[in-house]
């Protein structure tokens, strides 16, 4: 007979269920507490500044990129608009500045057509005085007034730019779905306010300085012309004077016969009176026939100087506007990049660092990409990544490669190709010399032809060109005509080195050839007319590759 298992009573079954339930829920709670604890410990051990959740990080960085693009666009047109606004007001300022000189023309003409004026001008020309009567009577104070106009013009541009820039950034912030950070906006504003006050000053720009200091030169040039005309008139009226003086001498002798011992003095007085009377008569005739032309010519000289001044100030304003356009891009790039580094964490830091390294590598073996603005933009972005760990080894080396003497640019070969002006061509040798950035080379004598011209090689072209400065080429040529007098020609070309790079074709490589035109002028040599022509300069540019950079120190994703 088989024994049966004892049957569980209801009480025992309930007790067993309670024990099972207790251990089940105790296990769940224990696992939950352990998970929470691990999360807390992990969070506490996470370093300061560690990456935020990828979705939040990506959204913030992407928003910053879009805001950066819109900020660049909002600032881009402001310098040109500021330049146009100031230019519209410049004519009125120049009218007021030059009006005293125009007003003084009539009074100076009165002086010019007088005995005192004629002899003062003639004496001033003979002695080559530094200050002419024109300086005193027409151009007095003009230099100072022009300096004031240049400074006031720049102040007007600065004030207009700051006003419009602040307004544009504020409007941009108000239009954004996610407001631009106030501290970022203020940083950009402060940066641009500082830049606009020191960038490319108008009053000290080369174009402005070249014309603002020429009022004395203008007055001396006009004075010399006047002196030469007066000398010609004096020679022309010599015969008239002689006749008048002889007549006066006969009359004076009869008139002074009674004076006895004082006859000598009476004779001198008579001669002076006769001399002055003839002068006065001739001056009055000259004034009658020529005064209107004289005043018109003087007015034209002043108007030409005014036009040159306007052109110089506008050119200086254009340079300042162009530099501020670049500064706007640089400031936005720099500060938005720095904010993206801060907000984006290590992933964004590595992305930006890789972008900078990629731009550098593209420039490394490609001469056409080494424009001044591209280098400056790269330096600005590099500055924003100063504190990024991934750039610790790269930043100093890259900064060194892009600053100072790098990137070096050499002019390795120069060929001058062409012919002399059409009417002066001949089957005769030519020789000469060429000066490139102050360095002079002699050109070997070349057997030129009337139809084929010549090809002259410059033996010592320039090296170590600075891309922030100009390339200046001055050419002097001599045509050897055997029995006849030799003819002489010269020409020059000045252009920013950076523009040479802009002329290069796209593509990789460190060796390129550029063609430029150089205008040639015949120096007359006593022949009628100054013939003109043009030559072709074949310029070969080369540069070594930029130094290689170490790899980025970024973690593998």
C-alpha cells in the first residue's frame, strides 16, 4: 500500500505564497536600487564639462551654426552701406572746404595784375621760395581744413557703422526662434567697435596722404608757371620799355635842365616813372585781354585738386569698408566658433579641429588658396580653438606656419615680351634695366626686330614676397639707333601681391605663371609727341609647401 503525501492545508499554502511574493518584490526593489545607485555614482564621477546628451548637444550646435550664417549675412552689407552714406555727404564737405580758395581767386587776380604782384611773383620764382603768394592769398589754411575733412569723414563712417551694426544684431536676435545669447552679441559688438576705430584709418591712408600734402606743391607749380609767363612778358615788353624810357629820357632831360645840381636825381626819378608807366600800361592791356582766362585756369587747377582729393578719400573709405567686411566675418566666425566649442562638447571640438586641419591641408600644397583673407580667416578660427585639447600640439605649429615669414612666395622667373610703340619700332638693339621691389637688374642687349619685337629675361627676380604688400616693377628701355640719338622708354606696374594669387588658376601646385600688362611711354628725347605702348610681363610664382601638421588627438568614435 503506497503512502500518500500529506495534503497542504490552506493556511500553509497562504504562508508559502507570502514568502514567494516577499522574495520576488525584494529582488525587484534591490535591482532598482542598485541601478539608481550606479547611475548616481557614474554621474558623480563624470568630469566637469563632460558631453551632454547627444540630441541636446547636436541641436544647440546646429542652431549656433545657422545663427552664425545669418549673423554673417546681416553684417556683410553694412560697411558698403556706410561708405555710400558718407560718400553722399562728402561733396558738401569738400564744397565748404574749397570755397575760401575759390573766393580768393578774384582778389589774387587783382594782385597778379598789379606792378607789385608782377615783381613779387617774378622774385618768388627766381628765389624759389617755399611759401608763395598763392599759399598766402588762395590756399591759406586749406591743408588743415582737408585734414579735418578726412578725420570727420572717418568719424562719420565709424558712427554710422556702429549704429547700424548694433541695430542689425539686435534685430537678428529678436527674429530668432531661439534668442541669441546676450553675452555673445555684446562680445561681437565690442570686438567690431574696437576694430572699426583702428582698421585702415582714412586720414593716414596712402591715397589720402598722397593728395593732402600737395597743396603747397600745387601752389608752387602754379607759381612757377606764372613766373615763367611773367618772365616771357618782361622780355616781350623790353623793347616797348626801351622806347618808353628813351622818350622819357628826352622829356626828362628837358624837364630837369633847370634843376642844376639835382639834375641827376631828377633824371633817375624820370627814368623810374617812365619804367613804371610802361609796366602799368602793359599790365593793364594784359589784364584786359587775359584776366578771364587767368582766373578760369586757376579755378580749374583748384577744381582738379578738389576732384583728386575726393577720389583719394573715397578710395581710402573703400579700403576701410572692405577691411570691415572681412572683420565682420572674422568676428562672427571667431566668437560663434568659441561658443560652439563650449556648447558642443568634445565631439564638436573634434569636428571643428578637423575642419581647420582640412583647410590647412588644402592650402599646404596649393598656392592659389593662400590668399591673405583665407590665411587670416584660418588664424581667427585657430584662435577660437586655443583651449581645445585636440589642438594642443597642432595650434602652435600651425600658427607659426601661417604667421611671420610664412607662407613664403617667390618670383622665380620674369620675362618681358613685346615691342616698342608702333611708330618707333625698328630693327635695332634694345637694352635696359628693371627694378622689382627696389632690387635692380640689368637687361642684356637684345637684337629686337620691327616685326618680332623682343623677349627680355630678368636675371635676378625678387624672392620672399610679402602677400600683405605690393609688387612694384619699374622698367627702363633704351633703343640703340647707331648714328642717330638713342630713344628711351619707361613704364611701371604696381599691384598687391595678394592680387597675383587671385589671378592664379584653381588647382593644386606650388608653381604658377601669371601674365600682366605693363604700359610703356616714350620719353620724347626732343621728338614730337610721347608715343605709348604696352608690354607683357610673364611672372612665374613659386612657394614651398607648408609644414606638415601632427594628427588630431581625438578619441575614436
